[in-house]
């Protein structure tokens, strides 16, 4: 360690070695970064569902999502390069493209597209099933769910059925299908990211946003989306919020967590985001949820909690 400080005796005539002090300080700093990253995801990503709904009122959804991540990726990439971060290698660009297309394209792009028909609060609870899907996809690499995890999976997916029945989700079959596929894409990308060659640190987030943002813009144009001449100020402000906070800040925090904690903890935002989204949707967007829908939401969160508790028993709670 560059700075070594002796600490006074705990017992008479004894001192703590400088190396121990340095390790303790580093561990404390790591815990603080993890805590701040989690808090960022809990609050900011919980609010993005509402702001997505505002943004797509006058901006086509795929173009909105593509512009959001493309600009965020460019900004973050330039900042990192100016600070001396190396450019990604060809293999790292390839890994970033795979993860970005799954997390951003299939995950977040699908959310923006589905919110044309589905309430933001309901969307948030559909995305809350992500940890359930991660438990399933980890089986592709030999880590199949334990018995307790299977119980959580069953409970969680029963909650999805109840939510569908109670929210009228299938009034728009296309929106319903997309919201089933979206957390699957996000979960598979999160699980797969640990086995791909990716750039170091925040450069991975920048590369993923660059590639996926460009692809979303291209796909939006191919399916016929075009900017209108009547883009409202509220949509532009919502897009700016999503770009700066939802993408640059929160997505970078998620990338940090994926590299420093186990996937179950990285996706624990699934507990907090839905209540935040529901509050904003009900208060500001006039969302209405039936009693069956409320029960479905509670059951989904119960399933996610069961799966995460099973993860903790399997991997141990000592590791962060």
C-alpha cells in the first residue's frame, strides 16, 4: 500500500500491521462503492419506467432507447479515453456487443417498446422476475437451482400469472410477449457476461451502450420509426434524465456490480424498483391496478426473495 499508518496498541505492547490497516481500508471502500451502486440502481432504475413512458409520448420507443444509449455510450467512452483508459480490443468489442444486445437491446429496448401499451408499474413487476430467470440460466453452466430455488421460481411465476390476470396485460398480446422476453434477455446477458471477454471497468458499459444503442437506432429505422415534428418538452426532458441518470449513472453502476458481486446481489434492485415505479405510476400517470394485480406483485416479490435466500445459503453470505 502507498500509505501505511500504524494504529495504536489494542493490547499492551501490540500494534496492527500496516498491511492489515490497508486491507481493512480497501475492504471498507469496496463496501461503500457497492452500497452506493446498489442505492443508485434501487432509486434511479425504479424511476426510469415512468420517465420512459413520458419520453415515448412523442418520440418513437426504439429510436428513443437507441439515442439514449448511443449518446450515453459516446459520452462515457470519450471521458474514459481522455482519462487514459485503453480502447477495447476486437475480442472485447465482440463480448460487449453480445452483452449489450441482450441487456440493452433485448432488455431495455423491449421495455420502451412495450410501454406503448402496458402501464409502467406493471412493466416494473414483469422485469422483477429477472432473478428468477438468472437462476434458470445459470443451469446452462452447470449451476442448476436447488430445491429451495425451485420453490421460489414456482412462486414467482405464479405471481406473473396473477399479475397478467389482474392488470389486463394480455389486452395487448404483443406487449405481453415482449415483457416476458425482456427479463429473459436481461438475465441471460447478466449470467453470460461472466464468461465473456469484456473491457475493464466502466469501458465495458461504454462499449455495450455504444454497440447496442447504434443497433437499436438502426432497427427502429428499419421497422419504420421516424422522428415526428411535434416532440414535446416533457419527452425531451425525460430522455435527458434517462440518458444522464438511467444510462450513464445507473447502467455503469450495474456494470460495476456485475464485476464485483454475485449476480443475485447485483439484481437485488428487483425488490425496490417495482414499488418505486408503482408509486410514480399511480401518482403521476394515473395507473390503476386491480386487487388481483396487487396480489400478483406481492407473490412475484415473494418468489424473488425465496430465490435470493436460497442463493445466499448456497454461496454463503460472507462474500459481497
